């Protein structure tokens, strides 16, 4: 709740006029508690994992030639019942784990001093903090993900997430409850180390979820704006990790590719790309019109 009764009081405290965005924030948040504002995260998470995957799910179920050319594993077809079951499982975990966790974690937000008042952060401040959050999350998530592929952790926890060897958007948060809790640490670490405004925190929560959905969507869309982000992994990068599954020693990073490159855990994927390129070239030379439909092979699993 803002400590100002009117906009004039806020402007007097800041020593300047409020910007348009700050006026909107004042009118919306002035009479709302900090806890209520924080709990918006629950709504944003729900909307993100419920709505963002829908276009990809429509492509998956309709399976038109227009979009099938971008399907990373074109031989895999999921039914509507399989998609609905995945969403229902994610929804159950949201109400039993994610939602309650958000409700009780408000003291941690106060402890790290996420601010809710005025002034609002500049666009430059928001963008720079989001970049830091993504980098911190990516690095810490990489090492936790590698641990989850140890024999014990995979068999006890991580195998649930890998039930989808050809992932879909709804499968991004599809995981064991323990994995959801553990992987919440990297997401919280960035804001804890570089605390900002609640608006930045909202954006971080939403964008991280959208990014996870995009990397699990199963489609390598050439017009995706993420294609222009340096060192970004994307759907094709993470899809290979799901295909190989338990045996995977490649592509552990959640967002970028630099960790896998630095620590040598991208060799299987690089071999796969070379093999796929070679098969497509041989297909074109042989006049096979379906050359671009080549996907993964058992050889990929052996060489990962």
C-alpha cells in the first residue's frame, strides 16, 4: 500500500510530476496491500501456463502441412486426451504445490526488499535486471538439472518430466512436486541478489514461464523473436534433451547454450545436428522430397 493519500502527495514526495505509468500504478495500487499485489504472481503463472501453449497445442492437434514442416519430431502425434491429461496434471500440481507456495512465500519477498511503491523503475533498469535474472537462473538451473540426471534423482524425481519424449507447451511445468520446489530456487535467486520493483518481479515470473513453454513447444518456428537472442537455446535445443531422456548428457541449460558449451555437455547435440544435416543433404541429392522431415534416430541416443 502506497504511503500517499493523493497523487499530489506522491508528487510532493518525489519532487516532480508522476509519469503516465506511475499515475496508473498509483490509481491501481494505492489502496491495495503489498501482500495482495504480490499474490498477482499466482494469476500471472496460471494465465501463462494455461494460455500461452494454446497456439502450439492447436498446431499439434490440427497437424496441417503448413506447420508440420516446423515440427521437430514429426512422427510423434499426441491425442487430445493425452494433451488434456497433461494439462490436468499440471493444474493439480499448481493448486497443490505452486499456488500454496506462492501464498506462504511473501515474507521472503519482504526480506529481500522487493519494493512496491514509487518511483517506478525505468525501462533500462527493468531490462538490465531481467537479463541478470535470466543469467543467474540459467547457470544455477544448469547444475541442478545435471544433478537431476544422476541415477537416483532421475529415477525418483526427474523421470516424470521426461515422460514426454516429444514435449508440448503444457509439459513445461509437468514435473514431480520435489522438482518444482527445487527448481524454484534458481528462479528466486536472481531477484534475491538483485532486488527490484514488484513490476519487474511480475515480468520475470511471466517471462520465465513463457520461455519454458517456448522451449517445450515442439516446434522450431523460424519467425520466433527468440531467434535473435544471442546464445539462446530454444525449442530445437531442448527438444533433443527430451528425446534422449535418461541417457542424455547434453543440453542441460534452461535458457542459453553457453554453460553446455563451456562444460562440454553439448557434444551429443552437435553430433546430432551434423548427422541430420548430412542426411538432409543426401536426401536432396537423391531427390527425396521429404528430406526436411528427418528427425532423431537411435544413433543419437547412443552418441549422446
